[in-house]
């Protein structure tokens, strides 16, 4: 076991776990809805996917703003430079995807001439005019970003478990609410 580290603030933890839960729900929802035949269930699934994506965007933006105001606690001194660089790179790409994917999805829906609403409360304006070729390109981009996000989320989870089980440091505990450092 290595030295003590500070914990993330409760607000940072709430942003993290909210975004994580929504992303972990979005991934199977995306696979489910894509294979559905055109039906009310498919349209409802897409509407939910879009609303959750916009929610992830808003929470991600708030989390990033909070992170700029209140930086993450320092990593344990035993963590090597290459691991620190990899962690920073992974986190930067995760933030980029959390913010870019909903925008690409919104652009794609606009290009396909499909409305985007936030939980049926408000319909958002189209960002571009209908354009089938642009829609196809944006849909592919959104899908490739989803595969990248899935891979990075998996890497992030493996790294957290590695820190907790193998290294026995406080990296995971720093993000867990209601758990004290070892």
C-alpha cells in the first residue's frame, strides 16, 4: 500500500458517476436501437438516446468547468511519469468524446432531418440543413467515436481496478463517495 491521497470533491464525484452511469446505459441502448425495425420502440429509443446524450454533454461540460476551478487531487507519488502522462491523455480524450459525441449526434440528426428534443420538453434547432451525404459521414464519425469511447471506458475501468487490487493505492478510493482513504 502506498501513501495517502486527497479525495475528489463530492461535486466532482457526482459529475463523474452520473456521466459514467449514463455512458454505461447509452452503450447497450445504442446497440439495441440500431437493430430494431422501424417502429415506435425504435423512435422512442433514439429519442431517449439523444436526450441522454445531451444530458451527458451538459454534465460533462459542468464537470470540465468544475475541474478547471478545482483541479484533481495529485496522484500518488509512486505512480510513474509514463502512467501520469497516459492518465492525462486518456482523461483528455474522454472529455473530448463526452463533449463531441453528442454534438456530432445532433449534427447527424439535423443532416438526416430528424428532430432532436430534450426529453420531449424542448425541441432543439437544427444545426445544419438536411444533407444525406453529410448525415452518412457524421453517423460514421459518431459510431467510430463510440467505439473509441467504449475502449477508453474499458481501459479506465481496468486501470481503476488495477490501482485498487494490484497496486493497493487510493486512486479509485479518491473517486468513491462515502469511502475513506486507506
